[in-house]
C-alpha cells in the first residue's frame, strides 16, 4: 500500500522508513531478500509463514496480506515495510485505513456488502449485528462512511478489535533478545561488530580454497607464507588453534586477530609468547628461547632493508648466547626457563619483537581481512608491505594488479593526512610517509626507468639515522636489485629526504581530505565494441592510443594489497597482470601489461528441412548425404561471437585448452581451436600442437578464434562444412613423420578408420599405392568390381596418409565411394570393422584384378593324391581367375578333409581365404570393489572380489567375511549411486538374490 500504484496509501514508504531504525530496516531488507522470489516479491505462503508465523489462521493471514497490498504477483518490500510500521507504530487513522484496505475491493475504493460478509464469516464464523448499520443505506460504502462507522463500532470485527481497542504489543525488534553471535564475539574481543562481520566474509572466502573443507595447516601456510617465514608457520597456526583440533574455526581466527592486532601491547606480547611456547607449558626454556631469537632475527632482516639494518648499528647476534643471558637476568628461580611475566619484563627494554608484531599486524589486515582503525594505520600497513616486496626479485608467474594513478594519488593524500596531523619530533615514534616521486624536469616515470613510491621514516633518538643528502635513495625501496617490484633508480630521480618529510600545504587541513571513493580503473581501459563476457579475469584491454606510464597513469601493487584495498574501498575492474620471461635469454622477468586478447566464436547450427528422398539421396545416406547437402545449401554452421579472453604470450596451447575445457565444461577430445584469419574468415588454421606457445602460433591481439565442438555423431562441424565445399582446411604446416597421420571421424566411423589404418600399415601394399602403380592395373570392366573407384580413392588416401604434411586427414571421398557400393555402411551407427575390412580387400582385389575374362574351370577331386599336388592344383585354379597384389599379399589356402561314414573314403580340399576370424574368450567372472565401513569409526577399507557371474549375494558375503573378519550375518550390503542409496540388501535373504 506504500507504492505509487496503490489506490489508498495509508502511509508512504518514506514516512515508514523514518519510523524504524537503520538496523531494523537493514534486517528487514536482508530477511526479505532471503524470502523473496526472483521478481522481488514475497508470496502469500511465505508472508503467512515468515511474517505472521503459523499461529495466524490462513483466512485471516490472506486478508492481512491483501490489506498490505499483496496481489497474485506477491508483496513488494515497500508495501511490507509500510504494513508492518502501521501494525506496530501506526496512528489510529492509519490503522483504520489499513482495516479498510483489508475489506475493500481490488481497487481499494469501496467495501461491498457481500464481500464483507463473506470475509467476516470465513475469519470469525458469524456476522456482527453492527455490520447491518454499515450497509443500511447502500450495499457498498466509501472510506469516509466506513471511517465514521468503525469509530463508533471498533469491536465489530476481530481485526478492528485487535488494532483499535486492544493495546498492541507488537514491535519490529525485541530489546530483550539474546545478543547475536557477532555481539557476543565483539564483547569478548577488541573487535567491533562490523569488523567481525567483514572477517567472517573473508574467512569463508579463504575456507572455500581448502581441499579438506576447513582452514587447516596446509591452507594456512598457503595464505601467510610468504611473508611469514616457514619456520614460524606451524607455531602461529597452533597459537590460533585454541582447541587443538588441527583446524581454525571462525571464532579462533577472530580471537587470534584481536590478540595480535588490537588491545594493549601487553596482550599482543602475550600472543607472541604463546607462539614461541612450543610445548605449551607456559614457560620458555633455553631451546625455545634460542629458536625464538633465531626467528626474530630472520624477521628483522626480512622486514628491514640492508641500509636500515646498518643504521640500527646492531652487532651480529648469537641466539644461544643471548638466550643464556636472558635466563641469567630473568630466571630468578633458576628453573632453566622463564615465565610469561618474565618474558613481558624482557620486552619492556628490548624491541626485538616489534618487527614480528608489525608483520603479524600486516598479515591480519591484508591477508585475513581486518580493516584498519585509522588512515595512519592503513598507510603504514600498506607501505610496509610494499617496501618489503620491493626488495624481492620478480618471479615468473607472480601476479600484480594495476591501480589507476588518479585513485592512487587520492589515497596517498588521504593516508598522508592521517600521518601529517601529528607533530613529528626527534623523540617521537617512527612515522611513515608516502611520497610520489617524479623525474627531474617533470618527465613522467616510465615502466623501465623510474620508481613511483618511496617511503621516509623518522627514527627515534635511541636509533638515529645517518644523515643523507637530499636525493639519496631511501633504504629498502630502491635497492641494487633491478627486477623487484619497484624499478631501478636513475640519476635524474629526486627522492624524498631521509629525515622527517615536510608536509604539503594542502595536507595541513586534515579534515578537508575525504575518504577515497571506490577504485575506478576504467580510465586505463580501451573501449570495446563487443559487450561479451570474458572467460578470463584480465579485467579488460588496456588503452593503446596513448602510452600508459607507471607513475603517471597507473601504479602496480601485489595481489594481497589489491585484495585488501578492494575489500576496504570496493572498486572495479580488477586488472591483474602476470610476470613472464619475454625471451629465453633475458636476465630478469618482466610484467606483461598487454596480454593477447582474443575473440572466441562458437558454431550455431541452423535448422534445415530434410531433402526430398531420391535414389541418389538414399544411396548417399548418412555422412555422405549430410556432406552433400551441406555443400549445396546455405545452412552451413554459422559462427557466432560468444566470449572474449586474454592469454599470456607464454601460455602453451595445452594450458589454453585446459583452461577452456574446464571453464566451458567440455571434454578435451571433443574440442578444437581454430585461428581465423582477420583478412579472410574462411581461412582457418588448426591449433593442435600443445607444446607451442600463444606467441609461437602467431596469435595476434584481438584475434578471432573458433571453438569447435564435436557433434553427437562424432563429426567436426567446420571440417565437414569445408570438405563438403571441396575446400582444404589449413592445419599444422609443420612436417610430421610419414605415416603418423590420423583419420578424422566422419560420424561414428571408428570402425572404418581402424580398418584403413590397419591396411595402410601393410608396407608392401602401401608402397604399391603410394608409387601410383595401381593406376596401371585398374580394371574398370570387371562386372563384379567397382569400376576402379575403390582402388583409386584408396590410393589417394594412402598418398595423403604417407605424405608427412598433415597430422590428420578426412577420408571423405573414400567414405562416399564405400557408401555408394555398400549402402549397409551408411548412417551414423557403428559397424563391424572386420566386415568393412573384408569388403575393402575384396573391392581392391576386383578393381586391380589382372584377369579380364574368368573362364570356369572344374576342380579335380583329390583321389588320395599328396596334399602338395592337390594344394598346388587348387592354387593354380584360383590364380586362373584371380591375379592381383591383394592375392599375393592376403590370400592363402585352408585345408578341409571329409571322411565318408559308409565307405571311409577321404576327400581333401583346399579353399582360398583372405582373412581368419579369431574368437575371443568371454570373461565369465565379475570384479567387485567393496568399501567396508565399520561401526567403530575406523578408517574404511576397500576390498576387491572376483566372483562368477552367476554367484549370489550369499557367496559375496561369505567371501567378504573371510577377508574382513566380520561375520557374514553382520554385514549389510548397500549399493550407492552418488548421493542416493540405490538398493539395500539387508532386508532380503541373500540366498534368493
């Protein structure tokens, strides 16, 4: 009733939203979102169950749903809020309007007497006499009449009595409710409720990456190492895992983050003590102290640059000697260990743990998702992370993110203001300040030459930094390595001084600098005319119309920094870029700003009517007919642009195939990639060498590529279309080994391809056809031959197979010829490979038979003559009618003997044959794998059984019992299909099945 389309608005949504708190409105929105349909409305059943609960009668709930403004489409959120506000906080006049809307017609204009009586009878069982006074003058009343009547008779209906006479106890929130999980956790930690909510989101994001479904040590190590040293990972994990169940739940993560990042420094030092106490006895012995000092020294050297370490003037530390010194000073009881209180006393006068605490704070904020409390803390955390990463060399495969320099400058001003509002003195604690660096003369910093970010640190009086002239490099940011996160220095670079930096004038007014908006990287992207989804997460194509310069147009940050900034500020699009080695001879890798962007096409088969049945069409049925129809119709498969993607120049084609098959959920054997020529769309190149890189196959930026998916009949759409048009597809031009050429499947033609490859590898026959000798012996007049067509097509195929110029060919012409002379091999069904082999050899023989005329010659009886004589005579008789290379290579003789039962006369006969069938024995056993789960919760064990095909489940139980040691009568056999228990054999007699 709060919407614009309502005929009677008892309250506006704007007024209703002012009467509820922000927390109540947020809770209502979240609950409505969970319960609403895709159209953004709540159904009547959900309203009755979730809003009014099951205690309200159905008919009454329907009336209230209608009064709120519900319809057949449902109830909108605004109408729901307006109705609930009137029920709980509405005035008497607003409640009267709500009652009128409950009983009014669809237009909310009048109340009809019949409808009013029906609704009252359905909800109350009887009609009050007061209703007669309402409809005394007319069978329909307006709102004004109803308003006057209901003031005089507020108890006329159960709804009016409920809303107008009874004191309502309804409210949108209950102050007596039990505190929520977030409130409870915030009460026992130093975290705010909003911090805990954001941490939970990050926790489930991290947990989703686990192979075991929990945040275990393996996943924890992947998240925090680096920057955390490997030697500390196990100890830190145990410190978080309070209940020692080898996994970190959300409560443990929140409590651990609170202990090492928030609260007083004493509590943070206690957490450090917990990390170093490996045996959990509440004390640090000499061995644990030595390990602690070694680890802290590693963190100190990793955390600080070589120049900063030199400025500290700390001598080389012997962990064992220092551990003994600590024990001598703080182990008053001479127990050989120190307690937690002793450890805290040691940290008061020693700052060796400061770097470790700072590192833990960075990990908790950037990796685990805690939001900084102030802009100063945020800037310090980000810059310390960047400073440490700048000292690491780039590694192939690393991912960095681009950030628009416009936003980066805004962020710099924001965090600098947080640092600059305090007065920096010689005795103050170290303050970090971020400075944007420009080359002298206003020249922008290029990717190859100049740095972008430097950090100035002021040290306290206890550790004064050596004086450096202006322009000297800041320790740690610009070091001797030339392949780190920051580019190398040049002499023209003007750096910030090492002493306390001077604040900018505009930074003096801290309050004038607002929090940066969401990160917007769109100025870095080129506009694209194609609005298609990208399969990769590159974010888009960078602009090429202008030269993008680091420090002027963009800045780069490591992946954890981007993830943290995007979580704190939001923003898009993410622009990840990968570190690659451009050339094998390069000394250092570099960041690939412009990966190869490609346009991916897919086939769309157009529907076509079946051609009229003719003699020729029937003869060419199956794949031949399909190809013929494709060649003579315009309904060839159309290519549609479906996706875009970006790949590195150093990605191999195998990596590209694996990515596409996983992303699009295709089988690798059912997908091929074609490179489409930009100048000629019909010029395709098959990309089938998995070892070649994207750069080596000359894929250009914005290159169109075709994803070809095999048809259900195992044919390739593009190949069939092009072959039917007598065009040759351009495949791999790299020469292959002669004979190592495959045959494309033309629609369940595996049987044919197997037979052809078998015959093709008969070397004497292949030499005969490859040399073209068959052309001199074609017998086109043989009445039982194929007019030389089979031999001619087979010869052409042999030349293609053994030319060594292609990795695969399509035996389309031979397939057509076979379908013409043997229609039984047409269609899309599988056939017997041996049957086709027999037909092929017979066809080749008849097409190459040198005997033009075949006179009949009767074969003499053996008459007890020697087998050699009879065999020679039979073979000569066979050669009298059949002479070809096929006979020379494949024909032989079988000896058969017949003995008369009456006279015992023996007759011997020799018959020619071209092949022998070898029957394979059938497997009479079944192999079963059974997983046995015991009730004691022990690890399930898999057993393998080999049983006869006709065995019953009784035998299966007996065999399984002998292997597992479980009595057969205690075994329950269950057949499981995925998540479904398909059959249970525990309630039937095993002897009957």
